């Protein structure tokens, strides 16, 4: 159980690191599609004029490495479970705890606190200061619901992989 909690916390840290790297370096302009519509509109002129620079390339590489590390958390959890003779449901519960904790952190801390209560993004994107989207908690509700449905499905698939393959 300690490893599961550690992996869940590490997943939350990695998720925040991915958001921070993506915000600071904006390696891919498509990342702005995760912001509210009025924020996207305010950012469009800046994003359209962003030159490909070394910082953006480094940001893209870091983002990919962080994503691989995040995936590695589940692999580590699966290998540990296999080494400790976990059954299907043991694996599934571990993956559900990790995925659920990261999703709760995403909604509660990142979407609610970071997006609506702090000026984290406005610090990096000053042209978006005053956008109403920064106060619209739940603007991405459909995306969050989709992810909440995908987490158990992926948890069961991961449990099946580590139990039977």
C-alpha cells in the first residue's frame, strides 16, 4: 500500500510538472486548446507568432520525458504487483487508486485552485489577464468526465496485462 500511495503522489507531482513545463515553454501550440475559449482567443496572436526556439524544443523533450515517467509509474506498480503475486483485482485497485488520486488532484488542485484562485497562468500569459475563463471552474467538464470514464477502463486493462501477459 505504501508504494501505491507513493506512486499516486509521484503521479500528481509529475502532472503538475507537465503543466508547468508546457506553460513555461509552450512547446506545441495545440496545448492552448486546454484553456477556456476566451483565453484561447487572447493567446491566439501570441501563439501564432511563436518562433521555434531552443526553449520550445527543450520544453517538448521535457514534456515527453515527463509523460514517459508518468507512464512508468504504472509500469513500476504493475511489475511490483507481479513480483508480489497480485491478482487481477489487486492490480486493478492499485491502478484505480493511482489514477483516481491523480484525477482528484487535477480537478481539485489544478483546475480549481491553480486555474481559478491563483494567477499562475496569467504570470506566463499576461495578455490573458482579465479573461473570464480563468474563473470558470468546470469549463472542461466533458473532458474531465471522459477521463474519469477512461481511468477505470485503463486500470482494468493494465491489471489484465500484468496478470495474464
